[in-house]
C-alpha cells in the first residue's frame, strides 16, 4: 500500500482535516522565507490535532545542521526532510546524532539524478520536479527502475495520483499545492487524493 504525505501544513484546520481523512506523514516547512513556512512553536500547536500514528516531517533547505538536530532531538518532528544542497556527510551526521530517519530530496531532470538518488545514505529519497510546491511533474519513466523505496512528489493532484501510483508503485506520495485552493489546504481535494491512492 502506497503511503500518503500531506505537506506544507500551516493551520490547525489542516491537521483536523487529516484526522478525518487519514495519512501517514504530515509535513511542515521549518525553513524560513517560504510561503508555507511555520515556526517550531506553530508545529507543536498544529500537531496536537494530528492522529498519534501520523509521523511529523520537518522540511529544511540548507539550514544549520544544529537546527535540524534540535528539531529532531526535542521531538518537534519525527523525520527530517532535506531539500537543499545537504551532502552525504550532513545526512550521516543527522542520522548519527539523532537516531531519526532522514529523507533527501532529489530534483529529477535526467537519468543521472536517479543514479545520485539511488546512492544516497538517506533512509528515504524523495523524487521531485523542483524544490517543492511547483505543481509540475517530472518524467516518471525515469524512476521506473529505482531499486529502492522512494517518496514521489512534484505536481501530484487528485486527478493524476492514481496513474502515478499504478505506474511507479512508490513507497509514498507527497502532495502540497495539489490539494490547495487559493493557497490553503482544501478538505475535499485532500479527501479525494487519499481516496485515489487507497483505491489501488
């Protein structure tokens, strides 16, 4: 069964939607300067409304490693998702210092990016078309022989996620802008997205 990650949560309502719909991972943008950025304090407030079994994921873009380690060590988040230029040394250090899982994002433009993703020491890799929230898909055929579990992101919507799952059988699908209306999480779109994944 492909797992579901709703990312870019900003409101308590978003978590309440998840409590009704269900998912496996809830993502929070913990790097400053992005339109979906939240503070650690906001994460603590919002995640009170999440079901206990939902894992919280903090998304970071080239942040100081000590900030990432602190968020994991203090239990603000369960998993770190790295979206910047973090190298293998950084990834290994986060894992060693916290004992917590790491997801590393790879922007997929060609076969060489798939090769890089396969070699990553991260617990999971996330294949995306950009840095997140772009609403665009990449050429899914590139990931057909991935050879390791991965999160699929980039342009997923309730209208195309069934095709994505049937084509690639990813470990998880990751959506943010694809379940929003006017920049805000939309309950009906989130519900439809989850239903489309769970059909398969």
